[in-house]
C-alpha cells in the first residue's frame, strides 16, 4: 500500500485524541477526512507529519515504516502538509517562503529557486515574488502555503482546512487548483475539510472521525447517507447544506 496507518492511537495525558486509527491511501488517490470540531482530525495530520509520535500502531509510506520519523525526514520521503494555521512568516517575501519548501528537496539555490518560481506560477501568484506574506490577502496566503508545500515535491499532500474562510468564488477556484495538482503531478491528496461540497466534489473515499475514532468509511455518497454520520453531525447546517439531506 502507498500509504497506510495501522491501529494508530495518540493520547495527551488522559485525553485520547486518536484511537485505533487505520487509513489506506493508494498512489494518486484523493481521500477526505471529515468530522465535527474536536474530533481529532488535526491530531491525525500532525501524527502523520511527524509532529506527534503515536502511542501505538504504525504508519508506512512507500513500503517504509515512518512511524517515528521527524518532520524534516517526513518531508524528505515525500509527504507535505498545509496546516489549519498558517506556518508562513509574515515578514518574509513570497519567494523566500516558497524557497523554504524547495530547500527540503534541493540544497543548492540554483536548483531550489527555479522550483520555487515554478510553484509560485502554478498557484497563480506569478509577479508577486517580492511581496511580503503580510501584504497578501487570505486567498493569496492560502495559495502561498500551497506553493510552499508543492515546492517540497510531495507524493502525498495533506490539506488541513485549506478552504476555510474563503468566499464561494474562491472555493471554486481553489478546488480547480487542487484538482490540477492531482492531475498534473499525480500527487495523492488527503483532505481535512469542513466545506463539505469540496469533499463531495473531489474525493473518491472519505473517512469520518468522531471523538477520536473512525465511525465510517466509504464513497462521499455512502458516508453522507449513513445514519451514524448524520447523527454525528446532527445540527451542523454546513453538513446538511452540502448533502441536501435535511428536510
């Protein structure tokens, strides 16, 4: 299997954030992860990217056990992530920010800089290389985060609420950009998202997390029609708006 989490558990003191999590992602696949606030989705992503070490279970990627890899080594093997809270330094320029990602793959500036410029162009921010991150609007910052992640040349890209805070027109533009990443680079995508129409429109498989445990897995249509999932989201208007199941 290209990527696999097997029975992963992560606790913080007496709080079990993730319990017995198993996930499989095939090469080039687009997979979603949904769940109510506090379900443990971001903890899962931080565990995959090496910021948390599991209490038990294992994580493998490309046939290698990466369970205890540190973040820099996770990046080197081909996994990158955009986080819910921006990881970019506001005082840096766009070019400098994306170069940080490119240096994960190439140590020489002569190789890293052209890669950074290609990714800046790819996300539609060409011409803004010298603009400081603090001067970019939210949509542009999110594209800058995406460019920095892509500059690491990932085989698996994790997107943690990339669409949060965007207006509908920006959501559609970002959705097309994410599809383009998968189509042009063949990058597998693992997407945490509250904007459920994104999940419905792009993912072939969706995992559902509640209170740190997986409660469902299937196609978008299967999970959004599941009584267990509907109960978990009871009262969540965003869920109902995306699925059209509320009477």
